[in-house]
């Protein structure tokens, strides 16, 4: 019993420590995302992404890069862009970029995994887009694309934003910064459940799950091994999405788990596949089916899974060839002194103050400023309720673990 209590306390401290490490990065990322969504409107994107050409794909990638990292928001934005005339490949580029190339994700990855994984994330995101484009060019699914557009219909959706022509003019208006505050609050509203559950699971895995489990799940991992055969790497890449499916909590919540997997000896390719997997899980498959029909949804699943395998393999062997494959020993987040006075402590204080001001401006001082919430992909009410109650259970678990750690065990 005493061993369980000790592990419970360690799991809770690890979860809170993980979140403390990442807090300033979350705030910075969501502030940047909120600013861009207010000052760069969706209408601007729609007007530039219409043709099946390399330019439209590059624009789709760029607009995805500056968008929100929430998978459900990305799915809804992609649907809206495709419905209003953007080509299939540019819409797909937007979707992949908005879930793999966004700023806040790169910051979180740098904190937990190091610079090699940041390079892998951004290079891999571009590879995912390129491989998907190549497959679409070869397969030419014109019938599926036409049917998908028919399924979407032609309804008009307005935007509740400032229409001033100059972004410099928009930036100077307090009303727009109040909208940034409201959008920032909505960003957290979209991800709090995923982040809570993801970080809690990471703490539980770190404290309770033995290395032998990962060595069984990922062939030949652990025990300091970094020399994998091609088929072992391929197995890691295929199992990575399976692990992501079982713990579907969004790309931001998955990063501490990815760090744990790498620290347990899973190959670089397997960890990258795990990170890339947020768009090949069942909730996303079901949402795409509601938007475009099951045939197109299954085609998108095939497209993304094939691209994921190709991108992960290319990244692994390219990094190996350049001699920059990361060492699993560099990831020791379980043993970190999370709460010491360092740059993380001061950055958290600074960004918490900025966060508080934005919330005050948007929700209290200028609460009269109208702002419409961004469209979200249709979620399962059962799934959302289950995730919400799971998050509440996580809070009870964390409070109990902290009490055990500091009040009972001392």
C-alpha cells in the first residue's frame, strides 16, 4: 500500500511539473494564434486558395502554419475553406500544417524533446503535405472530391471581425485586442480537457507503467538500444498511431507522452509517427465522414496514414545519415526538478500576467465587444461528456496525489 501511495504522489507531482514546464509555451502559442485569427481573417485565406496549383498549396501550408493547433478547429476551418472554393490539395495542406507546423506545438516539443524533434516536426509536416500531394496527383480522386463538395452544400457563413483594410489600423484598436482576449479564452476552452487528461496520463505512465510494457509493445526498444532494423522501425511507426488512438487527447496533450515513449527507448521514427497521428484516429475519421461522406473520409485516412509512414521513415534515415538522431538519454523528464527558480519560473510569471490582462480586457473591461466563436468540427456529445468527466476525475486524482505526497508521506 505504501508503494502505491508513493507512486500516486510521484504521478501527481510529475503531471503538475510537466504542465508547469509547458505553461508559458501554451500561453505564448495561444496568444499568437489568437492574434493571427483576429488580424488575418478566414476571408483572406479563401480569396487566395482556389486553384490546383503549387501556389495555392503553399498558401494553404502558410495559412495552416499561422492557425490554431486544435484538431477540431482545424477540421472545421479546412471544411469551410474547401466548401468556399479552395482546392482539395490546398485544403489538405492547410489541415496538415495547422496540426503539425504551428508555432505553439514547436515550442512545446522543444521543451520536452529537444531541437531534433522540432526539426523533425516541421520537416515532417512538409513531408506529410508533399507525400499527400503526390498520392493525390497519382490517384486523381476527382469523383470523390466532387461528391465531397456536394455533401457540404453551399451555405454562407459570415465572420464577425473588423473589416478595416490595413492590419496596422486593426492592431491599434482596443476593440480588436478585446477580441484577441475573447479568442484566447476560447482557445483554452477548446483544449483544457485534452491537456488535463494528456498530462495526467503522462504522469501516471511515468510513475506506474514498467519499461517492460514498452519493450513488448515496441519491438527491441529499451535497454539503451538505438540500433533498429528496418522492420523494427516500421513496426514502431505502425504501433505509434495505435498508441495515439488509445490515448487520443490532441497533439498538445500528446507531447509529454511522446517524450516518455522516447525516454523508454522507442525509435525516433516511432515517436514521430506517434506525434503525427492526431489526424488518423477514429473521432477525426467520423467527423470527416459527416463532412464529406465515408468514402472520402476513408480515402483521407489512407492518404494521411500512408504519408505518415513515408514521412517517419524518411526522417529517421535522413537524421541517421546526417548523424543527428537524438539520444533517448537526453530525455529524463521524470527526474526533473520542475519547480526550481529558473527561466521557466520567470517566463511563467510574465505570461500569466499577460494572460490575465487579455482575459480582463476581453471578458470584463470590453465585454460589450461582439465576437463570434470559431466553427468547430461536430463532436460526439458522448465523447465530449466522457472527456469532461474524465478531466474532473483527473483533478481529483491530482489533488489526492499531491495531498498524499506532501501531507501524508511528507
